[in-house]
């Protein structure tokens, strides 16, 4: 499963969801869905802007988590 770590990065940097959404200059709902891992795709332009705003690399934001085997 691909997982977006925006919330964790914001917590590490002591920044808020409001701060992030304001700096991303995008729609609240779409960014909120992205932050909550409820999105199916992400544009490279969006990923690049997140990296610039958060001061990190794409691999810091997007990680792969293994699903639990049942």
C-alpha cells in the first residue's frame, strides 16, 4: 500500500494542516483527502510543490507500507 506521510512530516516540523493548505494554494477538500490518504493519484507538479514547501524529497512524503496478511 502506498502511503502519504504529510501529517507526520507536519507534526515533526511543528506545522499545522492549515499552514500546509494555505501554502499549497489548492482546494481544501482535495488537499485534505490527500493528507488522509483518500486519493488515488497525485500529479508530479503537486508532489514537487509539497517537497518545496516541506523542504524534503519525494521519498520522504510517499512511502510503501506492507498490508497485513490475513
